[in-house]
C-alpha cells in the first residue's frame, strides 16, 4: 500500500514538472502578437509562471525561473523581475529551429498574395531560416539578379512590372519629368539628334511619330533626310514644302535664272542639243513642248529629225511647211523640173517603163492617172487587155503575133518588098493596113 502511494506521488510530481516546463516554453519561447487567438492564454500563463518563479525564489530553490541567473527570460511586459529589470515577454533565441507548416495547411497570406509568378513557391523559398516575421517583401530581395536596370530605376519594380509576367511592362511616362527618352531607349542609326519627344508623343508606340518641322528653323532637310541619286543640289525647301509627303513637291523654276534645264534633267537620246527652254516653257509637264522653228534659220529639219528610209534626199522644208505635223506635207513638183517621178517614187512591179508624167499629171494623187495610148487598145481581139500585146505585163515591148499569123504576115510583106517588119506600129500606128 505504501509502495502504491509512493508511485502515485512520484507520477504526480513528474506530471507537474512536465506541465511547468510546457507552460514555461509557451510563456517565453513562442511569443504571439496581440491579434493572435492564443495571445490572451499566453499572457495568463506568463503571469502564472512569473508568480511561480517568485514563490520558488522565496523558498530558495536554486535555478528557478525567477532566480535571476544569466540566460533566464525577461519578466512579463509591465512587471519587474527580482533583478529589478522590466521585461518585454519576448524570448531571445540564438539558434531557433524552423517550424514548418503542416502539408495542406490553410495559411493566411493576404499581406503578400501568393498568385501569378509566386503561386508555386514553397515557404522555404522566402523563409530559408524558418523566420516568418520580418521577411523582406521587396522584389529586389529575391530578384536582384534579374534587375536589368542595375538599380538605376530604383527599387519599386511594381511600378512597371506585374507578378504575372515580368516582361509585361506598363511604365507611366508621366513620372519621368524632363528626362529624355534616350536615357532608357537607344535610337536607331542616323536618327534625329534632337529631343525624342519632339516626334514621339505616343509612349505606347514609337512608330506613331509626328515631327513638327516648324522647330528646325532654317535647317535644311538634307541634315536628316538623304536625297536620291542625281538629285537637285539646292535647298530642299525650294521644292518640298509639304513635310507630310516628300512626293508632293513643286519647284519654282523662276529661281534658276539662266541655268539650263539640262543642269538637272537628262534629255533622252538624240535630243535637240540646243537650249531646253527653246521648246519646254511649261515646267510642270515636259511633254507639253513647243518649238518655234523660226529660231533655226536655214538649218535643215534633218539636223534634228531623222527621215524614214528611201526618203526624198532634198531639203525637208520643200515638203514640210507645217512644223507641228510632219504628216501634213505638200511638195511642189514644179521645183523638180525635168526630173522624173521615179527619182523619188518607186513604181509597182511590171509598170510602164516610160516617163511617169506621161500618165500621172495629178501629183497629189498617183491613182488619178490618165494614159494616152496612141495604138487602139481594142484593136482586133485585144479588147483592152494589155497582156494581149504586152505578154507578162512588160509594156516596154509588144507583139502583134498573138492575134496575127507571123508566117502569113512575113510572106505578105515580102511580096510587097518590105523586109523590115520588126516595128509594126511604125507603119500601122492606128492598127489599120496601110496603102501601098
């Protein structure tokens, strides 16, 4: 019976010591914030523990909670320990152990939402030492190596970047003041050297740029724009007044004075070598040209114009009096004297070989021809068929033997003592038999 009482007493003493130790840890080594659910319980335990410490100290128990030895916890907040120091109820541990949250625990993290790029993080990613309170929430505390700006744009990364996509940037350019765009952006080669904002006012799209050319004063366009090859070397503004469209250009030719057009314009091959303005008075359209032939004096047309093949080799103006239309030509045949038409005109094949003017008296129309055929063209059976007397269409010769029997004709002429019968029309000009 005595043994049973001793066992029960020892067990009670053991449980008391364990409970006291647990209360001690709750009171001093796991401090809670005023808003935590167990903060009130912890405060009561601290008060109790401090009272136990004072009692044991009064009993002279060495090493008690309130013995005031080195390393003992401070007194509860608002009370004074036996050593005379005022406590804060927070224990100081030199090497605390990490206390992980259980798997699947519903941790309230609203002060730093774990979403977007932070959704897949574990606690240890940010709380490597197990210290949860006081963790730095600034982006650069984790993303120092990702800062492409090397700190030049400050530490407020969230001003431009969001946690969903680091490259999805939205920068409020209204915050940069008078800082020029080139401080952050690199202009392309051969770019305008002035302020970027002179052209780029749309900060969401650099391509949407408009330059106010009123700002350049007397600076010439060529300072920024490169003219094409063989371009006019004078001031660009003489032609290009529309700064929105370089193609909408107009040049006031009054300013060139006596400078010839060929100084800027290249004439086509085989062009008139004289002054361009002799023909081109309309500077808006080179095709609208008129040449006053009065200025050429005695110069022949062939000096500028190439006649077609087999053309009359004489003076062009003998036919071409209308200088606005070469086709409107008239030739006075009175000037050719006894020159035959065939000197300029080629007769068709098998044509009459005699003088052209024997038939062609109308020089304005070759088809209006009248031929005076001294021999009757309806003689015997000819009936106006030239081939009857002129076989093959050769009018230079003729024969009578297509109708008359050659042997009979020779015999009769021999009987008459006529031996030369090669030229019938000499005796029979009208086709009739002559008297003896």
